[in-house]
C-alpha cells in the first residue's frame, strides 16, 4: 500500500504544510491557527484572572511587578479535520491512450496517489484525517482519526477503491455527508463530469459553515488536446453510449464544448465559494502537488 | 478496352481467379463495418453534438475505399490478363487474313502459294462481320510481323461498315468483282455562269472523289449559261444548273424528257466555303446514310423533274461545307434507282505504296500503360484515404 507514495513526490512536498483557509477550532496541537486563546507557546495577551481559571496559568512574575493577577494567554495551534472525498464513478477509470506501449495512470490512479500524499502531509502535521470514496455501487469510508495506523488504514482503503458506475445522487449519501459537514476541510477529487447536478449539489451542501471545500478536478492530456484522427467511436465510460465521429472534424466542436463546460464549472464553484484546482493526470504529480500546496500557503498568507 | 477484353471472358480460368480477388476488399469492407477505434471518454456530452453529419461522411469514405479497392483489383486483373495474353498470343510471324469471298474465288494455285508463304497456322479466315473482326484481331493480339489481307475489291464484302484502318496492312485484292458489276454510268452536264465557276469547280471535285470510290463512270460536260442550247443535252442524265433561273425556265420545254435538273440557288456575293473533301480517305462509310431530304425540294416544271437545293452551295453553313458532301451529292444524283447493293460493290481503295504510314505496332495503343497509371493513382488515393483512418497523432 506504500506504492501510492512516490518517493520523488514525497521528497518534493514533505516539508510543505497542507493549510486550510478557514481557521480551525480544534483542540489538539497542530499547524493551524486557532481562534481559541489558551495554553500554548505563542504569546497572545494577558487578561485579568477570573473565577475558575487554573491557578497554574497565573503569570507570577507579572503579579510581582503589578500586584495583580493576570493570566497569560497564548494562541493555540490546533489540528483540524480533513476529509478526502473521492469520486469513484465510472468516468474516473478513464486514462489517456497508451503512449509508446506504456499504459498511463487512470484518473483514479492519479487520485489515489494524490490523496495518499496529501493525507500523509495532513497526518504528519497532526490533523485528523478521514477518507470517503463514493460511487453508486459502493462507498468506502474511513472515519476521522489520526496517527500512523489510521493513515495506513486510509491507504488500505484507497487500494480497494474500484471505479463504480455513477456518482450517487445527493439523497443517497445524505447520511454520510453529515460527518463531512463539520468545521474543517474537505478535499474533493473528481473529474466533475456529471449526469444531472449531483456533483455540484454535493459541493453546494459541503461548502457551508466552517467547512472549507477544496475541489480538485482531474483532466487528462487527451481530454485537453483531443488528439484523435479519423473515424473514432467514442464511448461514455458510465452510460456506454457510443458516438461515431470523424475526429478531425469534431475536434473544434469538442474543444468549444470543453471550454464552455470548464467555464461553467468554474462559475458554479466560484458562486459557491469553492476553490477549484485543475490537475492534468498526464503531468507529473510532484510538480502539481508542489504548486497546489504552495498556492494554498500563499493564499492563506 | 477492346484490346484487353478481347479474349477476356468468364470462361477464362484466369479471369475467374481474378474475380475471386474482388472478394478481398468486400470482406475487408464487411469486417470493417463497425468503423473507428474505440475510445472511452469521461463524458460523451462534449462530443455528442459533433455527431450526425460525421457518420455519413465516414460511411461515404468507407464506400469510397471499397470502390477504390475493387478498382485496384480489377485493374490488376486486367493488366495481368493483358500481359498474359500478350505473352501467350504474340504473333511474331507474318500473318494472312483471308475473306470468305476471296477464298471462294481463289484458284488452287493461289491458295497453294498462300499456304506456302504463310503456312496454315498463320492463315486466318475471317468471319462476318469481317471488317469488325479484323479490327478486333488487330487490336487485341500483338502482331510483330506484317499483316496481309486477302480480299476481293468489293468493299461490301467487309460488312456494313468499313472504317479506316489505322495500321499498315498489306492488301491483296482480286479484281474479279469489278468485272462482274459494271460501273455506273452517269452523264452530267454542268451549266454555269462565269461568276459561279467556283461552285462548279467544287462540284466537279466532289464528283471526281466519289467516282473513284464508288466505281462511277462520270461523263462531265461543262457549258456556259449564256450559250446554253437545250438541244445539245441529249444523252444527259443530269443537268446541274448554276445560272439564271429565267434562262433555265425558258429552255425547259426543249429538254429531252426524263432529264433531271439540279438547281442551286445563287449564293450571296463574296461567300466562300471550305473545299469539298471526303473524310477517312482511303476508306469511308459507304452506306447511304445521309438523308438528302432536308437539302432538297422537288418540283415538276415543263415535264422535267427539277430538284432545287434549299440553300446556296457556298457560305459558312452550306452543304458543301459538310465533310460528307460528296456522298450527299452522289446520293442526290443516284437516289432512286441505286441502293445499297450498288454501293457495296464499289471497289476497295487501297493506299498507294508511296503513302507514309505511321510507325505503329499492333495493337496500336496498348492500354496497359494507362491502366497502370490509373492503378497507381487509385492505389495512392486508397493509401491516403485509409491513412486518414483511425490513427492518432503519434
């Protein structure tokens, strides 16, 4: 199961923080800033001693100088809950055409590597991590937890994920979504190809409150450039519907439709205040991850 | 295509084998019915509206491919058949072709000398239609030696149509039939004013040409219109009148009964016309196929039949400008009494030895070269078209 972690990728990103934009409210120590004041290392402020405060928190040196009781408060660094939500519908099994005889990663392969690496970072910085892979056939869930063993459990579950048929409708997974709708961060990996509005419904219901939704869209080189020639029978990975086209002539129409689709997706997610990152599965993961993390660190300031 | 289809029939085993190869492209087409490489995509939505028109385009391309492949195999079969025919039926010795009429008339000595010269295997008796068969033989079988034709000199013996031969044939004609069928005798008196002398010259030229070809003995007298005396036209079959109509009308009563008159209206001043010629010299179609009615109007004036030409002889669209004018004229002059039988006994005119024949071989224009060019074009096109097929950009 360690195969999901590529040493090269890890070397590149292992010292980078995975940072949620929303301020975390967790209790345990972690990398995320906490709004709660209390015990910690970073000094924040003094406040007068009140009933119920622990006597050990009184700053006795200040008492000696001022003859008043002050409690020293620090900003607490805390952990957050990070959910990894993977779209395991049939369309995620798509990969680019093999090149020079080498099969290439499917979107699901890429997503597994991506989630393994991100979850490694998250668990390394003390966050609680959970994993959920959804398709209409099967749902994989690893609840929130932390620690080495928990991370291993996620890797194990990642290895078990197979592409199913459709992405489930919102009603089907409402119960499961409850656990996601809590302060923290949800990293959603999908191709965002939907039949109805199931994916955008999901993002809408997740991007509320103190949950930050990070949408990662996976595309492939073939989807971007449409490199086909001659008569090609395109088959939908989920419905099996086939369309026979002369690829050369269909290219312009396709690219147009693709651009429109992308623009629409960005619009919709922007309206939901969801940050969208598009990754090409035929480009190296380490660079993409590095850029992604760096970008997030920058945004957070 | 005669050259290649000559011996190319379904009875030919080679042709059957070649037909079997036509099954190959058809099978390819049938197996290729579900065209296109299959590509699984995440969402078909983006491709869907590029669909309908493209499919017909692809179908069309597949049928075009099928057609090209069939064409390639057909051409290949034809070329091979042609080559094999040349290889197996190359007549490298001198060949003799004998018409049945000649064989019937020839004496034993003549037949013996024919046999001595060519041998039985190189002597071929032609069957009706003789001219067509001879042409087919010459176009389909390669002849490396000389080609001799033994025939009587009646062109009718060669069949209803005798076109011009493009090859240097060595003719051996028996004159017997000429004696059997006497020449047609035609006495013509041409009456022309001085200004219409060019027309008269053209008519005389046409009559001379046709006389040579049709075994017509023409007796021609030329008179001036001014001093015309009807009494001097005894023993004349035809009077061709190229003069003032009034003078003719005044003389009509004096003409011997039964004399035919051909009246040509006067052309506008300054009109000229191409010279009368006969196409395909030395041979031409001899069937009286030219309807003369459109050119002629018959009236009876003073007990004589007067044929009036509808249009002047000279001028751009006049009948003298027609390439078959001599034939039309002959038919006008000989119309009623002389039918096809008379024409078919006209002599075969053979080219003089001094005529320069182009240096050609038999068959004259081998089609293989063109077929190979066509094959290469079809093949290149087929390759190009099928390379456009389901491939990727590398």
